[in-house]
């Protein structure tokens, strides 16, 4: 009999259809049965000895809700008979409803129950507990996970013990994961957390990778890639990382129409074992990044999300360095301009922040100039060493791409068809803040903000707290200007100021978007007197209208 190993994950949902992802213990037919009589079924496909299915559910009615169950070969497997949680549900949106989007990044798996959590309460666990306690209350319509869903290079003590039982950890890559099987263990550890498992079964999710999904500083520079390709264990690591990402995260990001048109998905499903087909695809993705697209678009009523790959789509040659290759940049432009008047809010998801504290931005732009050789070979060597040690690889480290994104935002945000807001959603930097740009010339009509939220569950060292607080200061801005002058850096097309934060802790941001209005809330997971962590509101602000021109902040 087939068992449910991981899932179900409710991934795509629109007004009439949904997809539900599962991993099973053996080949079988996976079926979803909804309380309103709708449902769907599909046979599993095989990758590296593991079995998966993405079950399509059709015939749904907009603006309705139904609970659902999962069956494998006709046997009921979800929800478990002893589940302490409410039923998993699918809520289909209607056109005129508010859209609520929660987002964050950087999540270490929570420790087993009863063990002390060294980094404090998990924001996803805490969100799940709140929804479970009040199933009819507020919940996100979508959960955006903006990178570092798993940490291939920073494993837990439990995973290290598991790795040691499998192979000799004194041999490279040591306590880091080495292959596909070990990646599956990371997902088990993270997604079998009872609260998170239930949360992902009942709240639709959209995901994108960042560096730790593969390795810290993944694709920092051309010389970094060259050095890593000389490491014996690297090829298996990067291919396994991309293979597992395609299975566990990427497939669920796609719409049913995109899945139906995807030749790799069709080939994998038709094959008795799709491992070779998927491996060939990821070999091409590693060797020719421009041949593969990980970015995607989702529309939630009159809210458009464009999730941008800011890791694998890079052009790393120093003379033509770019965050996005030409095809990816053109795709992004097409997605934000397509039927522009059909949406009221544009969300650009990118794991790495576009707008950073001023000193950090100037340091990255300066370093990019050094690495390009603008100050000579000696400075170039220094710049590359600094880039790797200090993680100087955000949008600011790709000055041409930084300016191009500013120009695109100005274009999409201007004119009679402009959305009310253009919001850049990011994570990565282990704190949260709000920053607002101002164009030197030709600024948009839409309200534009950088909304950064991280981590969901991770450590925040004291030097990060100090560095990012200092990075916004007047002294830091003066120091940054000196670096920019030394690097002969061009002035960016925008200036900006932070209007909220920095906030430190395990946290989530939530956007409530209705018509032309937008409300932003930041909540942190904190221990409570009752012994159960809860989400505490730290900041709430209207983003549109005159009242939204200044962020409304509560005490940090």
C-alpha cells in the first residue's frame, strides 16, 4: 500500500482550478476529493527512486471554499485520523475580493517538539497555529517564500547525524548535502514539521530559490563559478539542487496551462523513470542558464505577481555583468507590460533586495567597478576577494541591471493605465525594512516601495543588526559617497529613504490589496506568557493615498 511521505501542498489556485503536490512511498494513483464533489487524480512519476504527483483539480467555482482529502490507490491518507488541525481547504477567489499575500524568506527547519529553539519561534509555525485556532478568521490567499526554503550548506544537528550514518562526513562536502537523496531529506525535515505541513496544505504557496538552496553565494561571479567547477563534489551538488528544486518547488509554481505545455513535465510523466530526462535538463540549466527559465507569473484577480530568478539567470562576465540575461530581461518586461490596465497592483518578487541601505548599495557598486578592472588589476583582485567575503552580490552589484529595473518600474508605473502600487518583495538579508525610491527625472505615478522581510526562522547576529542600522545613517551615506567616487560609479537613476525598520526577528510581512488600496503589516513570532508563541504586530501602514506617504510604525 502506498503511503503519503510529504504533502499535500496546495500550490496553484485560481477561480476554477487548483493543483495539489504530494510525494508517495511507491507508484500509485493520487486523488484529491473535495467536499463539493469536485476533484482530480493523476498517476505518480518517478525521480531517483522517489514518487511524486501534482494533482490537477478542476470545475471549482469562484468565491467558494471546500475542504479536501487525499487518497492513494483509493485509500484515504489525508488528513490523518488523529490530526489536531482543522480540515485542509481550497478557497477560490472572486474578482472583487481583497487579496492577502504573506511573504518572507530564509527558514531553517524548526527543531523537534520539546527541544529548545536556539533562534526563537518559527514564524510559519506560529502563523499555522493562529489559523488553526481560528479557521474562519484571517488567512493569506497566497504565501510567497522568497528563497532559502532549505539550507544545503548549513544543516541541522539531526541532519548531520543522518548524513554521518550514510557516508563519511570527514570527506567533502562534509556536513553539507551531496546528492539528490540528501536533498530529499532536507525537504522532509522542513516540510514534515506538523504545523508547516498543515499550513502548506491549506494556504497556496509560490516559491523561488536563493543561494542557500544550493550553496552560499551561488553564482556570485564568473571566477567563483570557475573555482567551484574545479571542486570534485560540486557538479553532483548543483545538479541535485536544481533537480530537487524542479520537483519540490518549481512545478507547483506553474499554472495548469503551463504544465500542460511543458515538454519536460510531459516527458517525465510518460517515462517509467524520469531521472535521466530531468538530469539532462538540469545539466543544460547549469551549462547554459539562458536556456532555462525559472521565473514565472501569477495573477490573483487584479494583483499581478512576477517572480524573478535573481540567481541562475545572471550574466557573470565582468564586461557584460547583469542580474538577468537578455531573454530574461525581455520576459520580465513583457510580463509587467502585458495588459497593464488589467491589474491594480504589481508585485515583483526577487529574493535579493533591489534597494539596500545606502552604504551597502554604494559598497556593492564600488566593488563591481573594482572587479570590472576600472581601478586596475590589483584593485580587481581585492574587489573579487571582498565580493565573496562580504556577499556583495545584490542588485546594486549589477549597476546596469539596477538602473534597468528602475527604468522599467518608472515605465510600468506611469500613465493612465498605471497600477496603484509597484512593490518589490525581497528577503535574504535577515531583517525587514521598507524603502521608498524617488526618481531624479521621470518618476512613476504609482507608489513604489521596496518591501524586504527576512528571516522566517533563522539567526540574526549582532553584527548584522549593527551593520544594517548603521547603513542607513548619514555617516554611512557620506562614507558610501566616497566609495562611489573612488570607483567612479555612475549615479543611479533613483535616490531612496527607508520609511520603516530595520526590524529584527523571525517575521512575516502581509499585504492586503483591495481595489486601489494597499495595507502592509509586519508581524514577528514571539514567546508569550501562555507558553505558546504568537505573531505580534510590529508595524502597519496604508501604502496608497496621502495617508500612505509615510509609514505608520509601532515600537520595534
